[in-house]
C-alpha cells in the first residue's frame, strides 16, 4: 500500500518547484514547471547539482489551482497533531502557503481578490488529514475497502475536500503528462486527501476502563456554501450543508499518545501487562444531516426572516431520486427525521419534504399523532411493501419547537422513544483488530474483523440543519453510546453513562457542543444555538440570551458578509473556474446613487450626533441647530427606509456564481426604483461594467431547473 509522504522538501528554482521526500531518497521527485504548470517525475539523485533559490519543508501538498492569470500551488506548511485513531496520527492543517508559478510584475485587482478569497477561506477552515488512515471514510466503509490501494483512491469522493485542487496531480497519475504519457503511480505519495469539518480524539477512561472516544464530522464538498445562498438540492442530487458524523469508541488502544510512530508504540504497548490477551475493539455509529431534499431557497431582502421560494416538487423529483439512491446505496434504510415547524413560514418546506417522500415511496402510508400541545406531534410516512429501493425511506416528522417550548428541552426525548425499535434494529459497527502475525503490518496496523454492521442511518434536518439538528443528533449518539457500553459490559442493562461517570459525561457534552459550533460556523458564520443544553444538559436563560446574540450576528453576517464567503467556497471547490479573458468580476454594477445611499445615511447620522453633542455658545440661537438636526434626521431616516425597503440592492451577493433568484430579484427591485417619481430620473439606466452575458447564463440555469 502506497501512503503519502510524511516529510516533503520544496526546492524553489527559476524554472520549477521540485518536491522530494528526505525520508525516501530513492523515490522520484515531483517537478511542477514554471510558468506552464506541467508536471513531471524526476530521478531525485540527479538533482544534486541543480541551482535553487530556497529549500523549505512542508507537511503536504493541498493542491494546485488556476486563477485568472496564473496557476498556484497550495502547500501545507504546518500541521498540528490531534491524536491517534487505531494507532494512526491525525493532523489539523494550521497554516498554508500559496506558491505562484509566475512572478507578477504588475498588480491585477481581480487576481489579488481571488488570492485573498483563497487565503481567507483556507486559514480558518477546519481541515484534517492523516498519512496512514483514511479519515474520509467511516470505519465500516474502511473495513470493506481494498487496503492495498493508495490512500487517495480509497477516499470517499463526497468528503475528499481538496479533490478539485488535486485534479492536476490526479490527472497526471491517470493519464501521464508531457514526455511521460502512461499512468504514473509514483506520484501517489504526493496526493494527500483532506477533510473539512470537525475531529476530536479523547483518550479517557470510563469507570476506570481506558478507552478512546472520537467524534468526526465530514462536510461534503458537493453543494457546499453558506446559509442563505445554498439550500436544498442541486441537479445531481447533492444536498446543501450535508455532513456525515461518526462517533467512535476504541477499547484496548495503547497507541493514543502524540509522540513516536504508531508502529513503535504498538510494539512497545504489546509488552505491557494490561495489554496481554486484550484485543483492540472499534465501535462506531454514523449519522447524517442535510438540507430538505427539494428545490428551495431563502431570499435575503435585509428582513430578519427571508422569503421562502420553493420550485415545483415534480421538477425536483429526479434530483431527490438521485440523492436518496446514493443514500440508500451507502447507508441502507434511511430514517428521515424532519424538525421544521408545522406552523408559520416553515410550513411550505415541511410540506415539500413530505411530497417528495410520497412521490418516492410505493403506496405510502401516513400516520399523524397529536396531543394537547400540538395536533401534529409526530407525522410518519413509510410503507410495508418493498417493491423498490425507495421503500427503505422512513419519514418521521417531530414538532421540536412545540414540544420543547418553555425551556422544556427534555421533551425532545420523546423522539428517541418513538424511534426505539428502529434504533435497536439499526445496530452499530463493531470490529476487533486482527493482530495475528500474518495480518499485522506497518501500514494498516491489523485487519478489521467485523462483528456487526450498522444497517441504516438517521438523516436529521431542520431549516439550517444546525441548532435543532445538533440537539437531536447528540441525543441519538448518547442513546447509542449507552447501548455500546452495555454490550461491552461496562454498564448494567438499564443504566446510563451520565449517571455513572460525571467526568466522562462532561467530556461527552463538550465534545458534541464543539461539533455543533464547528458545523454551524462553516455554514452560518457563527457558533450554534442551544449549546447550553448540549454542554449542561438543561436550557437556561443565559443560554437563551446567548442565542439572541447569535441570531443578531447571523443576521449581519448572512446579509452583509456571506457573499465573499460563498465565492471562496465556489472558487476552492471548482464550482467557479476563472478564465483568462474574464475581467471586472468583482465590480459593483449598481447605479452610483444606489451605492451612495448607505454613505448618505452614515453622514446624516454623523451630523445628527454632531448637532446634538456639540457645545454651543450661551447666547447662540436654538432654532437653527434644531432645524439642522431635524433636517439630517429626516435625511438619515429616508436613507435607512430606502435601504430596508429595497434590501435586495444591499445584500452582499455572491459575484462568481450568481443565484438565479437573486438576479431576478435584483432586476425587479431596480426596476421598481426606476419607476419612483422622485428617484427614478436620478438613477442611471445604464449600469456601467455590467456583464449581460453572466445574467443571461444565470437565467438559462434557472429555466433548466424549472
């Protein structure tokens, strides 16, 4: 099995960047020519006399990306050890560098903006990798793979976060390049798969028993983006904010330290008395989350609650079919837990989901259960028939907000009770490590001897797949962990780990709250709501106040800052690919007066404050200053009224991949402004720098969806 190099030196020369591994001196060197970007493999022994200007050490190659004017190599300059999984070290990307293939003499605004987007996206992004274990796949999928394949070929395409920027290296591996036309397997050690999400590893004890517990959330690279700019499904059936979360428990793992190699630690630990006769056991439980599988969007207009737009369900049927075809193929039966509200603005989204399920399932049978709190406490859709694979869908609606209002979050347990039979039948993955001499080796640490498989998955969603989803997923994980400990003999039947070990309970709560914050930050730009419940086990007034702060912060970020964040997602993941001929991509194309209104509001507010707090002479007349303040108060009020009445013009929209509904809303709003008797004549009818072709393409995309 070929594994990625753990140490790579980069030699910077005038005609190429050359990558070599000091620990593998006989391995071919990777050369990326400057400025063409051509890739070659060289004999490393022939490079000793080559003149280079700089040699640096890196942790890996994140990828290669083409921007408007040049190609750039993104390298990982620093990686922080997070912990060991089954003896294999996992790292977090801490810092990166971007190496240009061409030294630019003249600054280009668009190129600089692209680079700033990349740097701003990569720096805070929680990205993880391992040189020796495939963290893109759950342990259950790992057990079913060919362990002899290169690490990147085993990676789950959904969670291979840097798959697009690795395209040049992968294409060279598959097809070869100039002067080397055949497939090039020797490049495999330079291809390093990375995941985006959350990963925590905790070596701990439960009631005195040593174990390791880990939590991994893998974010899909398909339809990735920000909260209001990425909802529902795309045409290929990929869901927005799709995450797979795996909770892992490892028993009798003596390789959990941060020092030394995993193989050295395994050999050392094998001589320990407490390790004799005890096989390593791995238990894992997988859940998923993803946006409601339909064509829908929330349209920002600066109002606190955006308008919901849902396309025809019939149009979304092929995409929903593709989505659940993949989910069933990978996970088996899908239990679709829907937590959106049954009243108010979220109702159309709930109804759209139910219509999608009814279209997919053969002869769907609905059952609605109510009580004194709500008429629709539970709503299930499933079938007893097994005519098609989509009959493995089981829809379960739970009115989360109605049941838990008044800080009564304990009532969410009703959902777990309702699903108990399905959870028992679902099982979880369990395996032991075959440590016999013939199967133990330095690369995989022993073959997995599977004892049980997880046969289904719970797919949870709310509107954002964040706050309500986090609470329910942590409760499902808690229920399953109790079951694991009972099966392992660490808990008596009917007991709960929360009552047996307070320190372990605190660690478990904080781990899941951290997961909630990381997933939420990636999508909404803020930490999660309701984390007081996850961290402390109860809903508090302080937590409710913190949720209010999060809500206000989300409003500001989602309306005024998320456009560039969405552009960065689209650029890094290859949804938008810059072209050499495209210029003025980031130009503000709104009429000058429209752009000026926020400045008018700011100046007006400044003059009002200046008039109110400026010292006045004792004999100065009062009325002139009052009129001055009244005038600027009116100007400020008008400017603010105009901004919020025409919010579509002031949302910071994505510029690289315009949303069709955003383009349509912009044109409707600007047309309405031009019809205004006062402002209409002052608003220019020609928007300087406007690329009509981009809007035509967006409209064509909208028609295809319809």
